[in-house]
C-alpha cells in the first residue's frame, strides 16, 4: 500500500475523547515493550511517527493515527509491566475493554507477542474474550529477527498449538527486517474489504 500521508490525530482515555470519524479502524495490542509502536511505524514506513522506547510502559494512552485520510490505526498501551504504577495498571483493563466494547468502526485487533516467549495467560484470555465479542484478531509474533529461521518456526508451531490456529493464522514479524509487513497489510485489507461489503 502506498502511504501518502500519516497524521497523529489524538490521544484518548475514554470514549468522549475518541475521534468522531468512522473510518475503518485497526488496533494494536500486546504486552509492554513487545513492539506495537515499532510495528505501526514499519507498516506506515515512518521511522518515528509513533514514539517507541526500550523502556517498557512507553505508550499509556490510546493513540489514534490516520493513514491516507481514511484508515485509522490505534496504538494501545501495553499490559503486564510491573513497574508501571498500580493505578495505571488498574486503568488499563477498563480502558481497553471499553474501547473494544464501544468503538463501532473497529474492524479488528492485531495482538502482538514476543516470539521468544510462549503465549501467556493474558494473551490466551484476550483471544478468548475477543472471540466472545466476535472481534477478529490477527496474531503476530514480533522480534523474529532475534531467532534463527528454525527457531522461528518452532515458536510459530508452539503458538499455533496454544491458540489452535494453523500457520496461516499467525504472522512472523520483524520491525528490523520488515519480515511480515506485507502479510499484515494484506490481512488489514481483507478486513477493510469485508467491512465495506457489509455496509
Ligand atoms: N530486534 C528488534 N527489536 C524490536 C522490534 N520491535 C521493537 N523492537 C524494540 O523493542 C523496544 C520496544 O518497542 P516499542 O515499539 O516501543 O514497544 P511497545 O509495544 O510499543 O511498548 P509500550 O509502548 O511500552 O507498550 C524498542 O527498543 C524497539 O526498538 C523488532 O522487530 N526487532
Ligand atoms: Mg508503544
């Protein structure tokens, strides 16, 4: 996809603050430091449109970005980082649940997991919860560049078993090598096509 323009729209905590547009929207979720902001930068081919940091807990609000004036990408704050204060952690779950539960133009989530970790309870719970909401969820194993090809496939198969998906249902990704970028765009376009057919 040709990226002509990307604008940061706003940060939000609650529905009253979300942008009022109803462009198709895709949100990126996952543990702190897993690489959500980096993945969005890779998708839009911008080095630092979205702020990234080696320090976990960088993104703490829901950040909305508009691509080419008609596609909304949402960077969600990460979960599971103990050093973020208790108050922030207590805010996280209702913030994300409210967002997923109320956002009418949300087409699907992209859930990122570090390829070096086995899927945890948070991820399994999140996927199950999204299934009950009939919200599509693409699974992505990030930082694939940290492992050899053989180990990548081993982790892919472990994730497939944990989530009961086949290899096509989980994407190997690296912000460093851009591996998987096109596959993620293809999946995003599938969701958009499906949304436009529904209208
Ligand atoms: N090697 C490698 N490093 C990555 C990759 N993606 C992200 N990183 C690094 O991981 C760290 C965290 O990346 P972010 O994109 O800020 O992660 P995040 O999920 O947005 O983190 P929070 O906003 O804290 O939830 C940074 O130091 C990135 O440079 C990747 O694919 N490969
Ligand atoms: Mg971030």
